[in-house]
C-alpha cells in the first residue's frame, strides 16, 4: 500500500484552520501555512485565533498526535505536500463587487514556483467561475514541475458554528478535476468520509466553482424571499411568522432558511452573490442573475427597518435613547463580524444619536476592532441595565433563553425589538414588554 498523501493547507482562517485540524484528525500528516505569523504562533501553541465550537479542543488533541504542524514557510510547504489545499480569503474588492483574487493568486504562485515534483494543488476558496482554468495556465507557466503539477477545485460548504461537523460529515463533496489522477488523489484524501457514505460529485473545475456560488445564491435568495414577504406583511398588516410557518409545511418549499428577520451577512453570502453578478456580467450573462441585486437590496433594507422599529418603540426619536444591542456576530456560535447585520444596525442606531451598548458572547473583541466608537458590555445584564429599548440582533441561545421577567427588572422600559423572530412573544407580552418584530403587526 502506498503511503497516505501528505497534506498542506495554505491559509489558516475559519476555513483553513478547520481543514488542517480535521485532516490531521482523520490521520493524515498535515502542514498548515499562513502569511500571518501571529495566527501561526497561536495555532502552533494550541490556541485558536477565532471562536468555533469544538475546534479548540480538536486542535489541542491533533497537535498532541504530532501529525499537525504550523509554519509561515512556503519552502517547507512545497517540499512537504502531495496535496496542497488553498484556503485563503477571497473578499470583495474595494470599489467594486468583484472578488479580490490577489490572495489566491499569491498562494498558488508561491507554491507553483517552488514545487519540483508531482503534486496536486486544490483550490477550496470560493472563486468566480473560470479562476481555476486561469490559475492552471499560470501554474503551468511558473512551475519547474511542468505538467507534473496539476490543479483541481474542491469548493467548501462548511458553516461557521458547525465547521468541524460540516468538514467531517459534509452533505457532499465536489471534485472539479481535469485528470483521472487528480480524482484518484482527492478520493484518497477524502476516503474516510466517502467510506461513511458522503456522496461525491466529480465535475470539471468550472462546474465545481459554480456549485459553490450557486448554493450560496440559492440560500441568500431563500432568506430574502421570506424577508420580501415580511415587507409585504408590514404594509398589509399580515404576520410573516405565520406565513413562513404555513409555507414550511410544504415539502417542496421546506422551512429551513425561511425564517424572517434581519437577514444574512458574514464573510461569504453577501460578497459571494455580488461577485457572482460581477462575473456574470463579464461573461455577458448578467440578465441571468440580476435577481441577486434584489436579493442583496431586500437583505440590506431589513437593517434600516430594524432601526425604524427601535425608533418607533422609542416614541419616534433616537437621540439620547439608551439601546441594548444583543449580538454583534453575523450569526450565533461565531465571532465573525464581517458584514454582520447586527453590527450594522448597532452602527446605524449610533449614527442617529442613540447611546448603544453592544453585548455579544463571543464577538465583542472583533466588533470593538471594527467599531471602537460603540460601547461594549461584558454581560447580558450589563448591556440591558437601564436600557430604554432592547434589540435582539443575533439569536444566541443565551439571549433566546433569557427570562423576560429577570431582564425586565434591569431595563428602564420593557420594550424589545426581536430582529431575529427568535423570542417567545407570549412570554414577553405576559411580562409586560412592548414587543415588535420584523414583518409582524404591532399587536399579534
Ligand atoms: P479568513 O479571512 O478567515 O482566512 C484567510 C486566511 O488566509 C488568513 O488567515 C490570511 O492570513 C491567509 N492568507 C492570505 N493570503 C495568504 C497567502 N498568500 N498565503 C497564505 N495564507 C494567506 O477567511 P475564511 O473565512 O477562512 O475564508 C477563506 C475562503 O473560504 C474564502 O474564499 C471564503 O469565501 C471560503 N469559505 C469560507 C467559509 C466560512 O464559513 N468562513 C465557508 C466556505 C467557504
């Protein structure tokens, strides 16, 4: 039996660190490389530089096996790996909707110019369709290994908050390959998952790239669909929560991602749908995805509508009003504040003169770095203490399970905006709270 392929992971953010730890957990020898020495130092000493449930302990456990190493050295990476997973960021470009591919180009370039033997470069980052083909040509030109260095795309679907589980038990694996050898290598690397029954779709790299952006576009559309219905409900005096519930019983529609609220954010969905539109325009098919512009706009409008509800509860004026903003992360169980609707609402309230106190169980530090002007509390009780209005922005379990009576004792006024349709309205009303939620009449 040939030895198992040795794996490198380039980029150790939310995606790459999870990939490196999980691959080592599965029994592979793994070397993970990042250009950020602080991140590498933290990871090498067993400290996760971000919050992800379960990954912290798995990092410590896998480091102890000796199978997982961290480095900033690309020479080391090029010499070590048989399969190199590129997991670097692809943020939105400043000044345009297109993806900024400079980190991807740099990572592939660093490897290509150093690798001298047979190896497989595998892109996992989310990229515009056509990127893999472009990089394959670049790599062929640069690499001393010539045709022995191949390129494949294996898009990643993990969700922050569930990253370990999603990596070890994904819904599917997509291999975008151009040779039988590349497919064989990927099958070897993912053999433990395939043996557990994870389905594999083998495709060309362009299709593989598109699967990822199509999936994110679909999810974003489903969220914005129910939020568009919320807008109509607001105008018609109907209740979007009941509407969503009734729709969810239809198997063809299903209830997941059909929850009305403040909408999507984070480091993926918003920038991915924008980059998809930009790429479609380059390909001359912009009409096929113009709806994604509406999806984006509906999503952004929920933020200003949430501010409207807070203002309404504050008798029409936000100046000097003390608002407790519960949540800053773009979703619960994450400390990620990239394009976070929660933090955006907190910022908008602050800009209207409210005195905003933010509390997030994990994201306070990241939020403070992004918006140092806001005040931050170190507990839920501290945040709501003396509040004129409380606004739920991220549905952390701690907030959803909070007792309205206990919280009511601390606030100046029992007034709450449920930006995530996550609270038990009956409990709040019974405890004397004025309760408002997106897409629902004032009195339900
Ligand atoms: P991130 O910003 O957390 O991590 C990116 C890392 O890449 C950083 O640590 C950065 O220092 C490093 N880096 C940048 N340039 C480098 C280089 N040339 N060489 C080595 N390292 C380099 O980003 P992320 O959230 O992990 O996302 C990475 C990619 O994965 C993106 O394309 C994203 O769209 C995609 N993705 C993310 C998720 C998620 O939930 N975060 C899920 C699926 C796909």
